[in-house]
């Protein structure tokens, strides 16, 4: 039987409409699925954890060539501190810190990942590799030298303590025990504090720092009291009309002995 052109055209249009409708439906379902599951299918919960990390101030790290060593170090320290505050496990730290890598830094991590056995991909490995790549041995050596030469000088005990703790991270082999930390901290104190602290032979670091701060405050108070006392005495002399005695000035030598009366 011969099919009329009109019937054939209508059949073709119906097939086209059904195909288009199916494609549209598939696209709509795909969009819904992406909204529900998210773009990273198979990583359930990662988005919410990463969002929590970012909401607490974590920043991305791009690792652009030439990035300053201290910038990379500060990023690592700040990120780890945030993750510690959020009670992340070591496994969570590794997973989340990778989410913060961008551009060159992410490509670097992919290279590390490809060359490392799966059971060795740990948080500690990441920190060691990151420090080697972005902080560098020369930077570490410079900080270690700073620690060796660190003294209190004119700063407060609190500031000296903060710098001591910051730099001691680079010289852990030199201050392994509590005793070594105390001795080195003590040696760097101002002379006026050390002569009072050293005889106590305190070997608990936190207690040693507290004693140094207390001694510093006592000496500061004594100095302020002396200054106030001197200012008060000077004011009393001014109010009474008196002036401090001044030594007499002579142009020539002073003759000592009895006066000789000329004769003749």
C-alpha cells in the first residue's frame, strides 16, 4: 500500500518530537542530578566539609612559581591550625588540603601522587613534600641560624618567648628535651633577669617563662618607683625655692696650705 506524503511527513515529525522530548527530559534529569549530588560524584560529604573549612578562613594556594617561602609557610601553618580547631583527622587533613590547591600547586601534587605508593600518601608526607617544594632548605637554614643567635635584647619577655617558640621549630634537633629548651631560653634573657632566674635552675619551660615575666614586672615597678621618687624630690625642691648645689668652678689650680704673708 502506498503511503501518502502527508502521512509520512506526520510520522517523521512525531518521531522527531519524541526524540527531542526524550533529550530534553534527559538534560533536565541530568541538571537535577548535578544539583543534588554535586559535580564530584563519589565524594559524598566532601563539599560540606570543604565549605566548613573555607568558612573558617582557609584560603586556596596556587603555588605560582617564585612564591615567597614565608608566604607558603604561613599558608601551611594557618591551614593546619584551622583544621586542628575543626578536629580533622590526619586523613581528613590530607583530603581537604588537596581541595585547597590550585593551578601549579595542584599539578605539583598530582606528580607527587603518581610517583608515590597509595599507602604512603599521608598527611605527614604532604607536609614534608610541601616544605621541600615551597619553603626550601635555605629558608629553613636561615631560620635555624636566627634561633642560634636569638637573645632578648630590648624586647619584652613575652615577645622574646613568642620569637623563641617560632624559631625553635627550625632547630628541633637542638632543643629536643625540656631541659635544653629551658637552658637556651635562659641564656638569651637580659643580664639583669638572667642573674635572678638562673640560680633557681628551673627546668619546666612554662614555669621558667612565668618566672621571667614576673621578675621583669617587678624590676619595671622598681624602676617606675625610683623615677616617681626622684620626680617628687625635684618638685619639692622647686616648690621650696631651693636649688641643688652646684660645684664651684675655678679657672686656676687651688692652693692648699697656709697663706704666706709677704715681708719687707
